[in-house]
């Protein structure tokens, strides 16, 4: 099992998501719940393609955090 960071961004029409450690692995959806489901499916599809092509599965390197700043 691998753990990958997903980035979810609010757009004018819904949400988009991508996986920094899996270039090209993206998804969009009208709601946050939809984009989470779609990015999960996109990751599975991406992994299946890598396996089918006998390519290595990338190791997760990206981390995220929050910094709080008084303004």
C-alpha cells in the first residue's frame, strides 16, 4: 500500500485535483466529494497503466503542511 498526497483546488465550476508524485494524474468534479472519488479512480488507472507497461511505481515524496501568519 502506498500513500500519495492529493492537492484539491476550488475552481469557478467545481473542484480539480492532482497528485504531485504522479505527473499527469488529474481529476475534476462539481463537488469536493466527486473530485475525491474521481482522483482515487485516476490514481488506480495510472497505477494499472504503469504496471501494464512494466514501469516503476513512483515513491511518494511530497508532503504538505500549514503555516499560520497573522495579518
